[in-house]
C-alpha cells in the first residue's frame, strides 16, 4: 500500500477510534440528575482512544520509514554474488544506485546484465515485502491500540488528564525541535569535517593561502591533490562583508536616527515600511541586480577613468549586500535608540543642547552597546549571505584586499563544491562541510556575543 | 501651623502612593466641587524674574493648562503644589520651552524672562535653556564620567577656553552642589555609579555649571530617601542666594520648608498663590484647604 | 547669568545650528539614498522584465502534405504522433523565402520559428486529422533571436559582425513584418509552460508549482510545530528550567544562522541519513521548515503574550484546565498575530534560495511537478538558473520571473498588513 493511502486509512481509523471512544464513554456512564458520572467530557474519551490507536502506530511507521532504506539496501548487497561484495564502497554505492534506478524505471526485463537484473528483482521483492510488513504492522498496532484504549473507557478514567499530558508532551517536543536542529547542524557539519580533516591536515586548511579544490579523478593526473588553504576565502568573505558594513552601518544608523528623532509621524509611517521593503526582497534578486546592473556599471566607470575593475568585483557584491543590510541595521538601531529613556534626552535639552548635540553626545553613547550588538548581528548576516556573492562575486580564490578585484567567499565555495557532480566522499565535497563548520562557528560566536550585549543593554534600561 | 504640619506625614505618604498610577484625581463629592474663577492671593510681584500672562497649554485637542498668570520673583524659591495631573509640571516646562520637544504640545500667552519674551521668534530656545536650567524628577546623569557630566553644558556652549578653566568650572560647580568632597577622587568614574541623592546633586551641579539665572526643579527629591532629600533641601537654601528657583513638589512639608511663596494648581488652573506661611496656615480657597489638609491629593 | 556668558553662548550659536542642520541633512540623505537604491533596483528589473510578458509569434502558411508527412487522416494515433512535422515547417519556410542558399543560411531560416512549432502542429493535427491535405495559416512561436529583435533589443545600425541577427535575417524579418506575419502577443507561455532550454519556450509553471508544493510542506509542518512551541514556552514552560533556557537560546540563534548552513543540514541529515529523495518539494519544505520556525515562534510568542491574563484567569476561574484555556481562549485570541507571523515567515521561505541549492533543487526540471515527491525547482532557484543562462532572452525572462515573485511577496505582505490592521486589538 503506498504511503498516501496508508496515511489516509490511518486517519480514517483515528476518526473511527474517536467516535467509538466517545460513544463508549456515554454507554458506560450512568445518568444522575441529568449529569453523567463521567470524569471527563465524552470527546476526551474519544481523543484518548484515538491517541492509543494513533501514537504507537505512527511511531512504528516513522521508525520503519527511517530505517527502511538502509536495511533494504544492506539486504540487497548481502544477496549479491560473492564477487560483487568485495568491491570498494564507492563502486558498491554506484551499483546500488543503478539497481534502484532500474527497479523504479519499471522495465527490469530489458536489462542485459544478468547480475544487475537479478539484484534489481531482489531489491524490488525486498521493497514489496517491506511495504507489506509495514502496512500490516502499522494496522495491527493501531487496532490493538484502539481496543486497549476502548477498554480503558470507564467513568472514573481521567481521560482529560491523559489527553492533556499527551498534548503537553507534544508541545515540549515541538519546542525541543529548536535544540534538535542545532544538534543536527552541528552533527552534519562536524562529522563530515572530521572526515575532511583526516584527509587534509587542519593546519593546511586554516593557514594555507592557496585554494584550488579541483581534485582530479585519477591520481596520475597533474594537480591530483587539490589544495585546501582557506585563508583566501575567509579574507574574501571579510572584504565583501566589510564593504557591506561600511555602507550599511552609517546609512542604517543615520536613517534610524532621522526616523526616530526628526521625522514627522507622517514621514515615518511612510518611510519605515518602505525601508523594510529592502529587507523583504529575496537575496536572489539582489544577486541578479548586482551581477547584471551594478557590476557592469562599476566596470564601465572604472574603464572611463582608467581603472581596471574586475567584472565580478568585490565592490559590487559588497555594495549590494550593504544595501540589503540597511533595513536590518536601521531597525535594530531604532529599537535600541528608542530604548534610551526620554529623561536622558530631557536632561540634555534642559542644559541647552541642540537636538543633534543631544543625539551625538547623549543618545548614541547611551545606546552604544545596543548598536554594537546590532552591528555584530549585521556582520553575521553579511558573512553568511550566499546568493548575492554566488551571483556577483568571483570563483577563483585570490588573496587580495583590493575591492576592485574579484574575490571569492566561503559561501560561494560551499555552493560550488556541492552543486553539480559530486562524489560524496572526496575531500572536495567534504571541504564544503569544513567551510560550513567555519561559517557556523564564526556566525554563532557573533550571534551569541550580539544577543548577550543586546540583552544586557535592554536590562539596563528596564 | 506646626500642629497642622505635624499631622501631615501620613497623608503625604498616601498622596505619594496614589502618584504611582498617575491618574488625575477627579473628586465628585460636593465639598470639592468648587468653582475656580481666577487666581486668588498674590500671583504678581514687584521684582519679577520670570512672568506668565494668559498662559494656555494644549496637548493636541486637550487643554492641559487654563489661563495662568504668575510672576516668579528674583532670588525667591517658589513652590508649586497640587494633585497629580494638575498641570504644575507642564507649567514648569513652559518656562524653559521644554515643551517644544513634544510635537503635539502648543503653548500660548505671554512669557518673559527679565522682560524679554521667551517665546518670541528671535528668542533662541538653546540660549534660553542655558539661562533657565532644569533638574528633573528622576536623577538622569548622562552615561559619562562625573567630570564629563558637569562639563557637558560648558563644552556645548563653549564656556571654557582651555582645560584648566574647565577643571575649575567643574570643581566650582561640584562644590556649589555640595558634592565635591564626596567625589573629588572619582571624577572619572561614571556618573551612573553614584547613589540616587548624589546623582541628583550631580544633575544640579551639571545645571549650575552653565551659570543659569533660574533653576526649575521638577520634583527633584521624589525619588530620593529622606536623608538625601534633606541634603538637597539645604542645597536649595544656599542656591537661592544666587539663583531664582521654581520647584514642583508633592511634599507639602518640602514646600513649607524651602519656599517663600507657594502656588496651588488644580486641574490645570492656578487656584491660589501666596506666601508659603499664609497658604499653609490660612488658605483662602476651599480647594487649597482641602488639599493641604489631606482631604484629597 | 552674566552678560559675558550670554555673549559667549550667542557667539557659538550660529556654528552649532549649522552643525545641527548638517546632521539632520545626513539623516535625511541616508533615507533618500536607501530609497534611490530601492528605486534603481526596481526600475532596472521592471524595465528589463516587462517586455517578457509579450512574446513574438510568426504566421506561417503550412501545407499539410500527406505525402511529406507519410500519413493520412485514417492513420492511427501513433502514426499521427510521430509523423515528420518538422519537414512541413521547413518546407513552408522555404516556400516563403525561396532561393536561400548555403547551410548557414538554411539553418538561420529554420531558426525563425521556435522548435516547438512542429509539436504545436502535431497537436493541431491530432485534434483534427481533417486538416491533412489542406494548407493552413497558423501562428507559431518565433525563435528567441527574432523575439529579442522585435522588442528592439538588437541595434540594426551596428556592423553586421557585431550583431546576432545578420543582414539576410533582417531582410526576412522585414518582409514578415511588412506582411503582418510577425506579431507580439501576451506571453501565456510564461505561465503555462515549464522550464526549457529554449528561451522562447521557457515558462514558470514548473517553478510556481514547485514553490506551491514546497510552501505547502513548509506551512503544514512549521505552523503547528511553531504554535505548539510558542504556546509551551509562553504558557507552560517552568521558570528557570535549564531545558527551557536552552530552547530559548537555540531559537534565538537559529534565527541568525546563515541559511546555507540549513542546506548543509538538509544534505547531510535528511538526504544522507534518512534517505529523503533529493530535488523534491518534500526535502525543500523540510529544510525551509527549520528556517521559518524561529520567525513564527517569535511572532506567535508575542501574540500569545499580548492576550490579557484577565481572560485566562476568568476561564481558569470557571474550572477550565490550562490546556482548555489555551485552546479555547488564548490561541483563538492570539490567532491574528500568529497568522501574521506565519505569513511573514512564509514570505521569507518563498524567497529563499541558498539552502535549496544544496539539496538538489537546482536541477533542470522540464516537467511540472505533480506531487511533493516529484523533482522540482522553485521560483527563486528558477531565477538563479535563468540568470546564469547566456541568452539575451533569458535575462528578460529572469526579470519577469522576479516581477512575478515580487508580486507574490507583495501580496503576502499586504495580506499580513490587512490582517494585522483588521484584527489588531488593544486590550
């Protein structure tokens, strides 16, 4: 039974369980003075039975689905002729993939390779058995659960409490997904990175100044071992982020100051949402704009004054990224500036300070920690930004801090290494995860520092 | 009079507590439902430093102050009392144009400082605020060192030409504010690190560093403990030698202790102005009497 | 205040006010500069993209010669399907422009119409076999070069070697124009077709459906999970509990993790560990769910927090359990805020590109996906793919795709604003 049908049937079964649960509760109760002697309302008994029917079955279903593919694959491999099994892991993986494609294509008969044909049939059979077993098991468990739940329906059963306990645990699990995702991120980048560092010494990665990950397929070719010095990538990332921040911080901060301290409410109610539009535009649009409009503009301008500007200059990517971050900086600054107590402004006005003197000498120093926190968050965003640099920055890793040249960034390299043809275990692919680890660690530190600073700042004025 | 004030503490306390919810007290019982028609007592004086005529203040459509006529005499301390929301703080902020910073606020009438119209087009609010300093309800030192707090105004206005002049000015102001002895070794420590009373004296030092003619104090001791309050009150007594002071206060004892004249505000109107003694011993208006005897507030 | 002090202050005033003005001007300029950027961006995209909403069609007289096709009206479906329609198109072009010599010119002639012409012709014949043996006039999609020229994007004054359309092609086009055989029409192809290697045939339907399926997966996972998490954190979570603190820290951090890292997670965990099929809306939705969760959780918590405790206390006072209070009172009252946050989160997800590149949604997919398990791409990735294509006609379509995407985003945000305005309650 395909998964959709299975799920629909299961849902129907749950509805049925609910129905018989609530009916049963009314049947087992007695009526005194117009009130049933049930502990809970009948629908709670219904929910209770449905939970008993559904939870274990769904649990089994999920477990089965998660482990199905690896078990079936290993059984298929076990069923292969002796000679095939001693192949290397890569070749075996490739072979299994072919078999999977073959069996899903639907015409196994037309395959000429007998070993493949047998294996494909074997695979298909295993899949069928697995699906059948899964369906049977899930329904048996669901029915047993339903019967057990029904047997629990008695007037004194505290159905509401049971249902609410389940609801509460479900909510805790939902909330814990945040932790799970972090763990997932750390695991996914960490494990692959460790494998990468088995092949490439960490020192080469961290301090090497040459990046050319294109390893060749055969070991006798020239440049067979790629070099993985990540310094040029990190320098490129920092260069573009720095350009972005140089543009975004003054503009964003001044815009926030103007909007919160000078603008009339009419101007504010128009300008603020308009500024927010900049934040709502997808990054791929910025990337397109940077690559097709801004970069050629800079190149032509450079040409006209006799400067050679690369067509994928760091300046173009950085500028557009800066524009993208403006609303981010301005809304964070706006928050912290409006958190500065009015009493402090009054104190300054009361001394005869002008508005700008008050802002520059009292408000900004008072809001400084918050502003710094906001800038750190903006920096973290700039460092992790992908699409703009993928589309507008270069691919070749050049170690330079000249904004007119093309540089590449960590995110560009991750995308380049992981799109297109990839062999899962080569250092080239694993390098992407090592870069991801570096990216994650850097942005995590920036975020934690920023959130810490901002929270302390808020508490100061609460 | 002593007897009367002796009974006050309990009532004053309750008036402070009601301050917390900041709602205007609207009494509907008959005995408080008294018509206010013009100010009684002696609102006008001979040697006026500042004066207001026909002062109205509006917040948007709402009128907060109704037709106030009042003089503040040279080198006197005038106390402004009244229940919460009566407009006394709003009126105080009229005198150095602090209300300019609130966009919806509109002030009418004629207001003068030494006979100059302070709301005239050619009058500069920056200069005016240098001449009419202000101390606020909550101590609000800037997030700077003690030294920089006091030097702030002088630096803004360019009152000191070199470092040693500025040092002298800071020291003199701190001495005048009675704070120098306590902080002379910590001048570079942040002003926010001081105790509440010290912070408020720092704010006073900050205000007098620009050598104002008038100091407006908006409930300067309401956030302080009794000992710090006593220090500030002593300080005010010394300051009146050189400055004209207008103080808004919730504490009737404080008004009685420090001021020469007292003005009683009620629902945006100036009800009664008189010598402090007279107001507290022999109030002419029923509302004033009700207030100082603690019937409401 | 002594007169000298007053004088000193007065002397400095002019300079201070000049500074004040300057500062204010800088503030205003920052906003103006930001707006100019926004305007330039939108204008540059709209000016490039609007023309893609029109497409050039060419009218050809095709002689449905049964001999050339090798079929007649009694042939079976298979024969009709696989007949040589390509030849018919070619013949009709040859007839129109006799005397074309040389391979290069012949190929150029063939390239006046799109390769899709033969399939269109086939579909017409399949629908009505009676057409066989007659000569008909049909409008066919023109090739992208012709389209680009018709939209005025090829300058005919350039030297011949510098333009994509040569002089002889120009002559054909001029003749077609003179005979009213070239026409620009509204580009339905853009919305009814899927991606294609040929610019004139490429459309957004596949990407739109892919986005729709991906958003459905994202919404159906992230909404219940986020609301449950927010409700737990606001209403049930014990104070000073380590686990709860850990959850809060994690939510705040996840909101700031670079999106590409979520792609790595999808690749390593979902695809590598659990074997979720790559390139599908399912995997895309799973990854985007993790990304939108923090946004929706934070918005939902704010909405739940704003429900006044008095209402909850009233319900508790009537004997409701905490879970009942949550479902009967708190959540319904907080729903407008939660929905607003959800729409904002979905708008973010709709525009997200980078993580989807990691999980194979960047592949060329020529078929419209029919379910969440089919290979698919999404709008922003389609934009990325087209922007990478060298053809001039694709750059126009990229801008048009951006316009469509922006239209969706504007719509979603408008809904969010209206929702907030309409249901905003001040307690």
